[in-house]
């Protein structure tokens, strides 16, 4: 698969809810498009490889605000190429943060 780099960095989609990944992928795509639209002479991105470093950082910062999660420091090893790759990485960060936060009452509720 094309996600070998993600698997090596602990960002495999195995065990993640595909609907969550789909929703995150849509959010990532929309955010990247919005960030690039705000910059002159930057075309609409079709993948993560279309983002320059400034656009990538701005996209992550905007996603942090939207998702109310710290992402930047957890994605320093991110080497994905697609919006879905970033969605999977974000889902893994969320999973780790939720586990570290000691979710007890919400465990098994199924609400996101």
C-alpha cells in the first residue's frame, strides 16, 4: 500500500472507525482548500503534497482550533501524502489523547 510510511510512524488505520476517518478526511480537505484560497497565487490542493510548509502549518493550526485538539507536536513525524493519511494520523492522535485523558464515563457511549 501507499501508506507504508504511516504504518512505520504508528499511523495505520487498522482498528479505526472508517466513518470517523471519512469525516476527518473531509474536514482536512475543506480546511486545506480554505487555507490555500486565502493565499494569493496558491492553487487548490488535491493532496497534502500540494501544500507548501506554510500552508501545511496553517492547516494544522486551523484543524487544532476546529477539533479542539493539540496536533502539531504529535505530527512532527508525519510523512503522509493524502488528506486521508492526515485524517488517519489525527485519529491516532485523538485516540492517544483520549486514552491518556482516562475516559471512563463516556467509554462505550459511541458518541463522538
